[in-house]
């Protein structure tokens, strides 16, 4: 089982180029091209930032990151498009598809619209799929959540339950449209499910993961094994379905307590947690 991690939280300390190198040197097999810095949300739409992915030379930037990875013995396995997603964001989502293809990744996670129906979200994905196929990139949708101020915990959003997730996959019904399960989202109070149940319900449709820990209430995005999620049960379910993708961390809040000078220690913690999960998977009967 190969391991990967998102680079956005590392890049906030040292930049993407150094982040890819650091991920390699700590022992990961791959890196996740997080493109959250490409855009920012204003008045409900995505507008460009000053980040290289938003500039005219964005493909050269993606190629450079790919080469840094290859020079250090790792590849890009997947990426994450900017969000929120909508038909209004199509141009930026297509740019993210170009970037992940240029970086060598096979899967790009594109959030569904939180409050969209399977039919409404399918319309957005149908708009993107021909372009994704041209670039040999699979689009992965992800289980989302909304927050209830009244209940003080999460509430339903697109793909949040096995029924909704499979309904979204059925609405598109394309080999280039797959599932990315966010383990933390599935374990939040109010999700009406849990990660093992979601894994078993998705089965062979599950091709990517966002792995992180939480207190089963908030979307904490913390280091696996540091909070309350039962990763023994998660790994057991993944083994049962014959999961053959990467173990990709999205513990993006963990590095907030580290500085630029000691961020390497934090990345090593991430690697050790990911490797523990991979070893558990290999040892599971």
C-alpha cells in the first residue's frame, strides 16, 4: 500500500516546490497537488489569486513540481480542485484538470455543490468530463457536510450518506467518474453514517481517500491516531473491498502548530501515521 499527502499545508510554510521535495525526503510515495490557493471565494464565485496556478505560466509550474517529485523518486497521485464548485467555476475547474494532468496525477477531486441534488451536480460533472477525458484524468466526487448552528453539529450535504453518494455516482455513470471518501467527514456527528459503512457501500467505486482524524464532531483535519476515529475499523473495511488506491492524508490542520524551521518534524509525523495505516492494511487478513 502506497502513501501520499496533500502539500497545501506544507506549502504554506515553505512553498510548493520545497513541499514536494520534503514529502519525498520523509518517505512518502506520492504527493497530492492541492490547488486551493489558485482562487479565493468572493460573492459566491471563484476569483484568481496571485498564486502561480492562477497565472499564465500555470502549466510550467505544474511541470516543475512534477519534475521535482521525479528527481526525488516520487510521483503525483491525485489532486484537489479549488472550491466551491459550480457551473460558474467551470473555467477554474478545467484549469485544475490541466494542472493535475501536467503534474502526472490520475485523479482530481472536485467537490459536488453541497446543496445540489445528484441531477444538479451531474450537470456540472457532465460539463467537465469530456475535458477530463481529453487529459486522461478521472474526476472524483467527495462526501460533504453542512453545519447546523441550531444542532451544533454537521448536517446533510451532497454525498454525505451511502445512498446520496451512490446516487451521485449513478447519475453520472461514467468510468472517469469515481469516489473519494473523506474519512473525517464521514465520522462527524450528524453525518448519519460512518467511514466503514461508506467504504463498504462504495465498494469498487472507491478510488481515492482523504485521511485525517477528528473528535467525531468537528472537521478537525488532524493527524491519524491523535483523536477519536477508529482506524482499525476503517482499514478492515478497506481491506474487505480490496481497495487498491493510495492512502492519501489530508491532515491539513496538523502543521499549523509548526513553524517554517521545524515543519520537517511535522511532515515526518504525517509520514509515520500514513505508514502505520499502510502497515495495518498489509497485515489485515
